C-alpha cells in the first residue's frame, strides 16, 4: 500500500551509522521521498502509532516510541537500512532515534544527545545535511525518555 508523504522540510539527510554498519537516515518529509522504498524501510514518525503530532513526551508516547524502537531493532537484525522522517527532520525523527539509543542500546540521555549531535555535525561537514543542528525540543525529550525507561 502506497503512503503519501506529507510535504515539508529540506532535502538531504543525516546519516547515523552504527558500529555494525547498519544505517538510519534522518530526514524531512520531502527528503524521505529521495529514498527508494524498495531499498529502505521508511517510518513517518508523525503517525499516531509512533510519535504523533504533539511534541511533549508523556508515558503513552514513550510506550509508542519503545514499540518503534523495537521495530527499528527488527530492521537492524534484518540488515535493512531505515529512513526516519517527520515534517522537517530535526525534532520528532531525531527523538525517535534517541528513543532507540536509550531503550534498545542502553544509552543515557547525555550520550544519546552527543551521538545525535555528532551525526548532524558530520553530515553538515559532508554537505549532506538537511539542517545543521537538532531541533530545540530534542534534549528535553531525551531526558524525559530516560526518566520513563523504568516505567515501561
């Protein structure tokens, strides 16, 4: 079933490569259309089953992000690259990857934030990035996700 991608954001992406070579691409809604769906698994984190349209992290949203993190882990085990996108690709999609780092990889909020910032910096230097920095809500959201970890 074809999914219509919402429009928004710049083209380009931030590549997040794990030590085993598995890759997640963070991008905007517009940038997501640049990736052939046959080669990657795309997740629109604005869908209610993942993150939704609100930005604040509460326990139900943390549970949905944990479920998404588990889906991402299935992609990792299958060696399938992933595209995570929201409208602009700097907040909700980044927070979703942060949830994966915290809930599946065991990172704390500070280490997850540093890893995400490093990916944005590297993509900016390489000229691939759709934006030069994380969205304003990312740091607060990662600390909330870490707090909720013990309640999931």
